[in-house]
C-alpha cells in the first residue's frame, strides 16, 4: 500500500496544507521547527488512531483552534483507494460537548479499533532508543504498536483490558476504604482474565516471530510476562486491596534484549543499542507484512544523524519495495531516486 496524499487543517503548526507523495522514497527537508515530525505524527495518527508524541489530543490541535482535521488517500496493492479522515477536538465546540477523536473511512464513521490498520506504518525515530533503555512502558508500547495495526481482536482486548483495569483499581480503593466488599471485584476479575490472556498470547507470538529473524549480532528478546490467572487473583487479593491497585497482568509485562548473554539496556554500548532497535523495527516490518499481506509505509523521523555508515546501509536496504518518508534538516545522499518535499 502507499499513501498518495494527506491534507491537514489546524494540526500542530499547520493552518491548512496538502502533501502529495510518490510510492517510492520521499525526502522531507526543512529546518528545525518547520513541521517535519508533525507531518509524520499526522500520518501515524491516521494509521493507529493515536499520536506517537502527545499524551493529550489538545496538544496536537493548533493553538487557539477548536478542532483539527486530517484527511488522507491510501491506495492498496490491488489499486483500491480508501479515503481516511480524523477530526480532533478539545472536547467542546460552540458550547457543545464533542468527542476528542472521530474517525472515518470512505465517509463511514469507524470506532478507533476498526479504523486502525487501514494504513499500515512502521516508525523509526531517535526516541526509539527508549525501547531498550527506558521503562517497561516503552517496550509494551512497541508491542502494542505492532499488534494494534495487525490484529483487531488484540486491539479490542487491549482497550477493554485497560478500561477494566482502571475500574478494578477504583474498586480496590473503595474496598480498602470500607465502601464496598471484595465481591465487587468479580466482574472486573473476569474481564481482566479474558482479555489479559489474549494479550499475553499475542505478545508471545510476536516476540517468537522477531526472535526468528536473523541478526549478525545474535540479538534475542527475553519476554517477561506478568500472567494473570484465577488462582493468583485469589492469592494476591489482600495485597492488592492494601495497595489499591492491580499488581500483576499484561500491564506489567516487560522484555529485555540480549546479545552474548548481555542485557543491552545495562551492558550494551549506544551503538549496540541502536542496532538492536533497528533489528526490532525490521522484525515489526516483517511481522506486519506476514500478518496482513500488505507492505507498510516506512516513516523515518530524522534518524540518519544518529546512525553510522553501516547502520545507514541497513536502513536504506529496508526501503526496497516500500514507500518511505524520510525527514532531515539537511539534504542526505540516499543513492536512489527521491521525491523531494521542502518545508520552510
């Protein structure tokens, strides 16, 4: 598939603008703060239904604007066109409450779970190093980024699980305060058990797939799941009531990346850590291709300044057969034909 065009209105620094892309390599050039990353953020949002940078919708709507509009035209491998659109709001327009996010495909409104995956993307950015070096939440987000696009059952299970988790934690706090009894946990326990097991199974399958991908450095993921099952819920109930929160389940999953029996988060050089992230991302690319029989669009957000010559070759090799959008502050030699897009 490839992204033919995207139109943005009141999104980040853009008032109103339209971009058109080739189905090969698109080099987006511009100085800092010109909106290069904002453009990739918009594309990623139309792919997954959420931003890879902002925690709140209000942060991505242009200052003093009430809503932002995003529209895109996507063409799949068979030549079929799909018009994607999203309307973002601050929650109120002209005194009336409005949804923070609305999505549609070919004019038909879609819930986020059914909208995600109409446009497949794989994002490379300098911040991806956080997957290796930062908290487990970044590693869980990586797994979700892959599975949300390729498995709508996973997306629904993950969404339901986290909604249930918030409700269960409120009930645990109420039990601790003497406002209700442990019987109030029954419904939420069943919900977390059903959806938590689906999440763990899909994540394990994804990690097994990536581990099968060859790497010259011999990278390997060690999955550290936090399994949720009935016996453990019963055994840990008192501790969870005392803590006022759910102490185990896929919301506490983690994984480590090893080479030569070394945990790269602790014992890896910065170069090794970067290369291991590249390995993870290429694993994501291949997984999406196999799971969907489609070719994702590659989004490369100013990563060449972070890579040495050998790493650049590996990334460029991944371009072959894929539409690619590359951002850079200065012109870079890619040794291939590119569609140049300049931002002021």
